[in-house]
């Protein structure tokens, strides 16, 4: 894209219903992740391209950044609240089955694998430890508090 003259690049894999021919399926994830990493490495450090992976314009007003190294992106931003939302493995496994219809034999193993990828992703791009309490101002247990209450607490704090 950059070689074609595009100066602003924001690439995030998106998925739709599983019956959509363009939906990203579980088996596609390793290839998607590999291509994304390759793109990020190619654009890293280039001055002629804005790669919006870590380039967020907060001057346009309030925003919520979910994941994607928000603790790193916002590390020097004075007027913000950084939070880490977590829950027990048991709660998370139950939730993905209930909400997403997860039918794998071991949702817990899938969560552990995903958390390993999240930690590696975070370490690669930020050289910081993912989920480390010192990187956040607030840490909330959604398994104990519920998602709605976590959202309300964050709204009240900000």
C-alpha cells in the first residue's frame, strides 16, 4: 500500500458471520497474524507512512481503546484513564461458550493460547509485560463485578 502512494494505513483483520465467504475462520488465524506482523515490520520506522497501529489522534475527543497495547499508546497522555479488565479462566471459558457459542472441547486451552499470543504481541511492540498492574491505573475483575458494572466504574472514574 505504501509503495502505491497511500500515506495513511490502518489494517486490522475483521470477521463476520461464519457463513460469510470472507469470514476469517480459526484455521486462517496463523496466516492472518503472520501477514499482519510482516506488514508491521515493513512499515515500522518509516517516516513517509502513518501506520495507525500506535498512532491515535486523541485531540479529536474522548475515545476507548480496547487492547492493542493501549497502556503503551497512552503512557504519556495525562488526561486519560488506563484500565485492565480481567477475569478467572473459569469465568472466561464459561462466557465464551455462552456468548460466542464456543464449542471446542477445551475453551480453557484456547484462552491460554490466546493469552500467550497477547503477551507475545504486547512484549514485541512495547517491550512491556501484558497485564502487568503497574502499567494501568485501574484493574477490574469482570468475573466478580460483571461487564456492565466495570463499564460504569470506568465511566465514573473518568
